[in-house]
C-alpha cells in the first residue's frame, strides 16, 4: 500500500527512472501497426465494393463523366432495374440458388463420411489418397468441358440444373473431404470412446457426440461449397443452354456489355455473396481455427 | 430466405445457441433445395421461352441489352425461337460436345465467319437450297464465296456485317491539318492531326483499342498492312512493312497511354478522354448517344497502296444432324428479310448482309456510321481485306502473331526487321499447318498454299 503510494508520485516525477518502458512502447507501436494494417486491408477490400455500388446506382451520364467523382452525385436505380428486368436474370438467380443448395447438400452427404473415415481410420495409402483427391482440381475445366458436356448429353441430363449441381459436387468434393477430415481430427477420439463405453453404438456415438461438435466446421465447409458453386462459370455455361445459372447467364456477357451494365451485374453478383459471408463469418473463423491447430 | 425461419425458432425456444441456429439454417437449406426440385428438376428457363421452341445458339449480341433487343426482333420472324447468346469458348465447346454425342439439341447457330469456319464444311448442314431461294436478295459475291469453304455447296447464309471506321469528337476537327478532307484522310494526315491535337490539349487524345479484348489486330491486318504494303500475309516482312511499323511507332507516341486498357472506344470517346479513335462500328455507336451533334464518323485513312478496310461477316448455319431443320431453314430465311435486317441495324448496329434501303430515322450513332461505312466501301481507292480465312482452329493464333509484333515493336521498342523476321517464321508455321491459300488483299491461287515472302 505504502509502496504503491510512494511509487506513484515517483513515476509522475521521473517517468523512466529505473523502469524499462521500451517493451511497452514496442507493444503499443505494434498494436497500432496491426490496427493500421487492418484498416489498410479493409480499405483494399472495401474500396472496389464501394466503387461498384456507387457506379451501379449512378446514372449513365455521371458514369461517362471524366474524371469521375468519388462521392455519389445522382442516385438512380435505372440501370439496376433494367438489368434485373432483362430476360433470364431472375430465373438464373433462382437456378444459381438451387444449384448452390443442391451442391451443398450432395457434397456434405457424400463428403462428410469420407472425411470421417480419413480422420478416424488409418489405412494403407491414406496420405497418398488425400493428395490424390486434390488432383481432380488440377485439371482445368476448360480441358474437361467438351467430354463432360458430351457425357451429360448422352446421359440425357444436359441442360438441367441437376447436371450443373452434379458437376459442382464433383468439383467441391475434394475440399469438402479434406476440410471435414481435419474437423473430425479435431474432435477428441476419447469423447467418442467414452460414448461407446456408456452404451452408444458407433452410429449413435457419431450422431450424439461427434456430429454436434463437428457441426460448426461442417457448416463452414458447406459455405465454401456454396460459394464455389455460386462463382463457377465455365462448367455451367457449357452444360446448360436454356436453364442457366446467374454467372453463366451474365458473366460471359458482362465483359462485352457497356460499363453501366458491368457495374449493375457486378453489384448483383456481389450482394448475395456478401450476405452469405455476413451470416456465416463466425463459422468461417471456426473452420480456420480447427484446421490450423 | 433463411432469415424468417431462424427468427421464428429463436422466439419459440430460447436460448439462441450456435447449434440451434445452425440446425435451423441447415434444415431451411435442405428444404429450400428440395422444394423447387420436386416441382421442376430441370430448372428455370433463362432464354425467354418454354420447351417446343427452336434453340438459336449464337456468339453475337452477348451484351444483355443487345440480346434483349434481338429477342424482340426475333418475335417478328414468325418462328418460335429462344435466343441463347454464348461466349466464343463455351460456344465451340458446347457445339463440339453435341456433335460428338451425335445428339444436337441446337437448331440454328449464328456466328462470325471465323467462329463457324472450324465446323465447316463437314459438321454443318448443306444450305444450298436456302441460298438458291435467297439468291435474289443481293448478297455480296465475295461473302457468298466465303460461305462455300472452297466447295460448290453453301454452308452458311450471310446474316449481317460490320466494319471498322474512325470516330472523332467535333472539338478535334479544328486541329485537322490544312487542306485535309476528314472524309478522305491519309495516314500521314492522321498522324499530323493527332500531333496537332496533342499539342493543343497538352496530352494525347488519339486512342486505339489495344486492351486485352480490343480489336487492335484488325487495325494491323485489315487497315495498316493493306494500306502500306498492299498485302496482309505475303508482305508481312517487306520493306513497306518496315516503313509501316515505323509509322505506327510515331503514331503511338501521340496516342493516349491508357489505350492498352481500351476495349470499346465508345466509352473513352463519350467521356472525352479520347477525341479521335478507330474501332469496330458496334463498339462506337454509344459514343454519340448523349451528344448526337458532338461527333463525326469517317472512313479509315488511306496509305500509299490504297484505303485498306476489313468487313466483318456473320453467318447463320445448321449443325449436322440437328432436329427440326425445316423450321430452322424457315427461321434463317426470315432473318434474311430486309426489314428484319434493317431492324438489327437500327437496334444493334450490325449492317444488313442483303440489299436493303437504309432508312433516314436511325439513332444518331448508327446514322453517322452508315454514312462512313458507305463512304469507306465506295471510296475509289478502297482495298478490301479479309480477316484470316481457312485457318480453322489456328485462326486466333494468327491474330496473336500480329498482336505480338505490335507488343514487341511498338511497346517494347525491339528492332523492327528482326522482330518481323521472327514473327514471319511463326506465321509461316501456322499457314503450313492449316495449308491455307492466301486471301484478299493477297492474291489467292486456288490449291496453292499462302507464303510469307
């Protein structure tokens, strides 16, 4: 008490008498640098989004102005409305949604058991198998597009949403399997064994103990899948003719469109992805948390 | 979609745990995915038509607005059709897959000559009967010859055409060199004009579409090479060609630096960043939309060997073995009607392939273009030059040779003679592989392969 009492005026009188303040200052400086870095990264990500949004809600005249202004001059929903009103934009949005959710369900249904097996069972060639899984992504879809489309046409599935969902499932499976495997590795085996000791069967132990613990990670993996499906263009473009997904319908044409349309289209593609990320961001961190451990 | 489900469950059971939130989210997701599946496994139609309509797959009118306008025009054709525009890559992949599977679902295809050529003649239906019925429409002889691919049958029906011209803001006209007629420019006058405009503005205002998707290679193949050397392939490394590249270097020194980003010149023209530009007509139309009196459009300049210009031809064809060919032919004939072709010009800036009287009430950009296009074709020194013919799959690579020469000589400043010699070898290799005879403006000798002199 007295020591503290005497120390306080002392410190006020001679701030660095006998105390090494360098670590504190360094820590403060580092913390500030981290903050600055965070701000810089946020600005790096947010600036294009801001500019796209600004342009999507501008009139054509203000878009043609040179040099362009950074503040909203005149707000107009005209381009956005005519973009959304164009043939096929709304149906293709729905198609994208259906394909994304179907892909999500299929890849979780197929990928999770595979991930569980990889995490829990040691078998010959497991590491090679994990590596081999990634090879499916090594082939660019451009090379595969003709045989793939040919296969789906022969199978009578061409030009359906189901065909696109199957393709996206195949594309997403490697990542789903590897992510869920690392999530199941993070769930302690002891807990599962304890459940077995207390009378669970393998299935009910999985359902009641392992699955709840792994669920946030699985949700994050499925978010990954959904975004992959939402963004995939070429496969969807080749497999469908009249039932296209949003990227297949507009992404190919946006690069040839006048500027106002590019911004309106960019905005329409950006918003759903942003909403999805906002809803799921907590679980995203969760996924990285477990896989990095 | 998931939000209302989540909130209702929150109010029903508290507390809000991560698990309950996720569980309800997943349930909603599964339900959402399954519900539309039960009702429609195929998906939602995105080309404005149900089943039973013809499918018209095309590489043209990809931009949303253009596609929309063309769909309106299609309703006048009297054949129920869904229009599916696609990028070149997916177009070729899709068509290849359908033809290989032996089950074409596409009824009619439309594309530029170079995009149809890889499928001709073996994988396209013979349309000679349609061509015979349409013979009175006044097609260009040259274009009809293209559709034969060296045989005596016709494999596509010319659909529409376009070309490349110069556009300039009226502000730039005051810097024209004295004695120059803007409608009969020479390349030397263009250079003097660009120089004068630069000194008046303090920065360059001449622009070229040298961006990744710009059409600068057509400027080389169809404009500079023919105008300066009288040829396109045979004269690739001639002394005239060296002079041409020296000219282009000088022109580039008074060209807007951002040109390597430009793909459509209408945008920098409309914003005023560029005041004089060369580009494809369909990529210039929008420039005068807001200021109809602010622009002029004129024929491309002429050089020592003439006024080189390049027409762009699009055609309509039927894939081999496609279903419902009678209806498809009916659609092709309807699209060849002069009134429909004029509609395409009015709405989408592609010029008719048939003889049609051009109406006076066109939108400002197209009216300006129509004048320039007619003047360019009708010029006494006009020198027609074609985009690569008969190169098949090598088509794009030939363009790359020209683009690479530009990058090396003009942007990187490499030695002209040495670069041309090196690129000429590449060019010859492509010609050897395709075994293609020369095309205009080079003298074509049937059966004799084209050689770089």
